C-alpha cells in the first residue's frame, strides 16, 4: 500500500465516522428533547393545577374542602361532608368524593388482583404457548374497550340484572361501578403479573423441580415470592387506573354527592365530578377553582401511586439480576 | 469393589425431531466420580437430565431405552418423580439459589417433603452445610439473603441444598465453569469428599478437571458414547482416535 492510498483511506474513514457521529448525536438529541418536553409538560400541568388550587384555597378556604361546620337547630355544631358547590350555601367537601372514589376503586382492585393474578399465573406458568398466543390478544382487547361502552353496558344491562337479583338500595351504585372498573383493571393486572412472573429466571424453576417440588409448589413457594414486588406493582398500577377512570364510574355509580360507606348505594367519584361539572361551571367562579383542587388531588395521588410502583419494579429488576 | 448404581441401556433421547442422544449404554458406579466430557451440543446435559427426569419438563421430549437406578427402571409409569428427585440431586452451571435467606434455601426441600419440626430442619441445615464445606461461612449469616454471598459460596450452598433431600446420586452440570480458580479448587475438593457417600456424575469442559476429580470418564460425540473407561486410561491411552484428539485438545 502506498502513501497516497493510505491517506485516502484514512481521510475517507474519518469522513464516514464523522458523518455517523453527527447522526448519532442528532438521534440522541432528538430523544433527549422529547423526554425533556414530556417532563416540561407534566411539570407545567402540575404548576397550573397548583396555581388554580391556590386560588381556590384563597377564595374558599382550605377547611371547606374537608367539611362544613353547620349549627343544628338543637344548637350544637356538626360537620357535614357534602359536595354541593351550586347550592345557596355551597359545600366543597372533597371527603365525600374521595370516599366515593375509594368505594369503587378498592373493590375493583381487590377483584382485579384476584382474577388478574390468576390469569397472569395461567399465562406465564400453565398455558401452552398456543393457548397463550390466543388468550393474550383477547385480554388486550378487553383492556382496549372504550370505557364509555363498559359504562353503558353496566348502566343498561348490569344494573337491571343486579337489581333483579339483589335489590340494592340504589339501582346504580358503587358495586356496579367497581365491577365495570374490574373489566379494565383485570387485563392490566394480568399482563403486568405475567411480565413479573416471566422475569423470574428459569433456573429458579429448575432448582425447585430438581428438589422434588411439583408445579404448584414451585409456583407458590418459589415463583410468586420471587415476583412479589412485581405483583404489588401490578396491583398498585391497577388501583391507580381504577382511581383515575371516569366514564364507567360516572355512568354506573348513580352520581349522588352524599358521603356514604355503603357499597350498594349511589355515590360519586372525584373523576366523575370533574367530568360532569367542568362543562357547565362558569369561568373563574369558586366552583371552577374548586374543581381544580379535585384535579390536583387526583393528579398527585395517581402520580405517587405510579412512582411507588415504578420504584418497586426497579428494585425487583435489580434484585433478580444479581 | 464397585457396585453399579445407574445402568443405562440403549438410551436415545429426542427433543421434537432433534436427536440429542443416540443408543447410549453405560454403567455408572456407586461412590465413584464419573466425568462426562465432549464438545458442546453432544448431549451431556441431556444425559444428566434423563437421570433425574428433568427432561420431562422439556417441550417435545421423548426417549427410548431404559434408565435403571438400583435396578429399577425410572421411566416405568409407577415411578413417583418426586421420590426419584429426592434420590437424585442436581447442581447447575450457575448457582440458582432462591432469592431468599440461606436458611430458607436449605430448609426449602425438607419443609416441602413434610418435615415440620424446627429442630430437625435446623439439624439438616447444619449437617448439609458442613458436608458442603460452607458451614463456617454461613453459620452467622443464616438469615441473610443467599444472593449476597460470593459466587463460589453460592455454588457450595447449592450443593448443600441438593444434599438436603438426602440423595444417593449427585448430578453436576459444569458446577465450576462460572467460578474463579480458588472457588473451583474448593468445589473439586468437595467432590472428592462427597464421593465417599454419593455417586457423582460431573459434566465438565475442563480436561484437567476431569483428570483431577474423576475415577471414570465418558467421552460423548454427537449424541454417541464414543469411549468410556477409567479416567487414567482415557487421558493416557485412549482406545479411540477421536477421544485422543479431544482430550489432547486437537478438536472440540
Ligand atoms: N429442551 C431442548 N429442546 C430442544 N432441543 C434441545 C433441548 N435440550 C437440548 N437440546 C438439543 O439436544 C442436543 C444436545 O444438547 P445438550 O444440552 O445435551 O448438549 P451439551 O453436551 O450439554 O452441550 P453444552 O456443552 O453446550 O452444554 C443439542 O443439539 C441441543 O440443541
Ligand atoms: Mg450442557
């Protein structure tokens, strides 16, 4: 190889690598800008909610959002927990809405945990690859049903069937809504459970079988304990989805703004309240700002739930990798 | 005096349409260490997993021929796989301790098989850990997560765990491949100790290791048993040209 040739090659390869480098850098910046934009967006939503809630606290007072103290005819004071921003004496207790949200979300989470984990175990540990290939898309379809359709079905058919069978005090109630919520939460918990179980290294199954354990003993004593953090994350994320869901609760829960702990009564959730009232409220009224307080409570609580789930998952991945 | 512990007659193993072992007949002796050597993919792991029926878990597994342990064909329908696996312990290439405490790892099998008395379990834990030469390192750390221990320690805890079912036979699939020389030496010493009580079958890719630890060596190639003899003979004066080429490192 003569000197000229060498020069040519070195120049040429330098040009190529420079071009490649620029391309890689551009790609890197593209993704960085995207993620920064996402963070910026979330942050501005939060600041916006915070600002509007601040206005609400300023104009209405923080105490009002817990409950309202009124004096009874007997002369004693009593706190009532109601959400009635449009009444003459407006009431802004978020407590009743918070309890409403929990009254639908907690049973839905319980149901989804039970069935979702069972389905996840089936998918990961028991199903043949054929039946898994069929079952997985079916489950994903369930997760993708528009929630308004589920709400409608619960309202039209679910309520009638449930009413005829159990005669609850209210035709539309929290229980009905939580059944509807389960339809979307079960697939979420199921696929997250499957993912968690599949991330358990196969060597652990082998160890268990080689010690004489059968399939159930292996699932119960080895696989589930190894995936416990993944399972908790699945349940938390399912819960987050149930708390954040709007349409199903709006349609199936009866929408009564009374504080109740009875699951067979009508109630109202935080999400349904925002959805139902935001369209009609007059701009920058007290009611308008109060809705933002609900929004902030929702935003913060789902954010924290997701954060906890993410932390747990991270920890699990690290633990299983070592 | 040597006593035949495992007798394999005309064994062929298939995974779907792949044939992993082809008409293998071999007798493995009690209280001896037998090395299984051969190039990658020649069926060493398949052979080990046939002896404790772990292959049953593999998709598309099928076999013809017989595997007799103490004269009993372990593929007879009336054989209880749980009892078989209590008779035949297995050590894997990479330690696969459960992400639980050391104690829970060692108590796993005894509790599984119905031992409830805490004292009895503690005795088993101590005895097997002593046997596996790891007791001194774990005795003050029994409640610590097993994955906190070094790779070599973990592998010896695995051996202890395999001993908790009180097996007669230990199958080891490249037990020291993932370890540093010092840890490897400890495992080799341990194998030497354990053969007094157990029948040991070790798969290894390390010729020096096979020569050091085993009494008998079987050389496999493409699913066939090419040569099986005393280790000294396999490494000094093999009958087969392929064996000679392999143990001297000319191919593999
Ligand atoms: N579960 C399985 N499914 C399909 N084929 C398999 C399975 N296990 C082993 N085989 C095939 O059987 C043959 C023998 O494999 P085996 O694992 O017994 O080889 P090996 O000698 O242990 O190799 P290595 O030294 O790489 O561990 C290979 O062709 C392998 O692809
Ligand atoms: Mg192998």
